[in-house]
C-alpha cells in the first residue's frame, strides 16, 4: 500500500488554511470588506490535499467551491470569527498557511438598526482587529509550521522580513505588485518566498494552482527539517 502512496509528501498531516476576505459589520445591511477572491487559499488547500494532507479551510465570504474529500471547509464572516475558528483548529494541526485578507480595522460600535441618511457628512469609528497569524505564532510549537503572506507597496523585502519575524512565521510569501498578472481576482500570481536567514527565492509569473504547488513543496521541505 505504501508503494502506491510513495509520491505523496504530506500523508497523515493536517493543515489549517485561511482564505478570502473578512466582512466587518457597520449595521445590519452594510460591512467593510475587501476584494480578496479566496482563489490563492483554495488553490493552496487543493495542493495540500493532493499531497495527501487533511485540510481545514477557514474562509471568509467567497463565491468559490471545493469538492476535494480531504478538505473540510469552515465558513466565517468577521476577523473575530476567523480568529476563534483558527484558535480551535491550530493546536491539533501540523501547521497553518495564513492566506486570508483579514480586515485590519472594524467598526467600533456596529449599529443595531440601519443607519439613516440624515447627515451631510459621516464618519465611522474603527478599532484594530486581532492579528490571527501573530496569535498562532505565539501558540506555535517547534514541530508546527506557520506560513504567511505579505503584500507591500514599498520596501517589499524588508517589510516582509519584518512581518515574518513579528508573527513568528517559518516563511512568508511576498505577492509582487509589480506585475499586472498578480494579486486580487486574477488567476495568476508572482511570488517571492522569504525564509529564515532571509534568502529570497523568486518565482516566475504562474497560474495560482502552480504557485500553490511551489509553496506546498517549500512547506513540505521545511516541515521535514523540523
Ligand atoms: N493576517 C492575519 N490577521 C490579521 C492581519 C493579517 O492573520 N488581522 C495575516 C495575513 O493572512 C498574512 C499576514 O498576516 O498572512 C500579513 O498580512 P498583511 O496584511 O500583509 O500584514 P499586516 O500585519 O496586517 O500589516 P499591514 O497590513 O499594515 O501591512
Ligand atoms: Ca493588513
């Protein structure tokens, strides 16, 4: 039996993946969100599952579907709900990939009733959400792997390296904005992987499914060294 599975790198492993945006309630009919499609997180979940791993995919509101038998999907809406789900799953996992575009701020006092259009100007007070990756970074044991993403518009490598350290990540995937084929909504991505010791590995522009395989290969190699 082992023979048939010889090529699968992540058999008997379990990973948490976060994907998509979060929605932060303003009132019963409005929210603060972002353009994340969830495509990269779903592609990663499928690449992990294809290597034989079990995946718990915690995702914000997305219009994607997955049918892989190794993927269990947990749907959430807000950053707080995503954090609670992740804290529950992570202690029993071999690692996590933090791919979600989590809102950094949420309305401090969401309204119970629909806000009426009675004023000329209007502002909403916001408060910071919890950093889910950093929360898991504090929970992480030596045998677990934690991977994050970064999107930067300046000092890309230095900022990504700082994020990796601050959140206690094993490596961080930098999304390059330089390229029009990379980022939100599209099916392609261009990444650089930064790991401990700050060796930067640059990859070509590829389909997100292929980028996912590159990331999973790196994850399997780092995990094997733990
Ligand atoms: N992340 C998270 N929880 C948050 C914010 C970010 O888990 N509340 C994760 C993302 O999923 C990603 C990594 O942290 O893997 C970096 O996200 P990013 O938005 O680039 O970094 P921030 O720490 O939020 O810093 P900033 O937005 O100010 O650049
Ligand atoms: Ca952010």
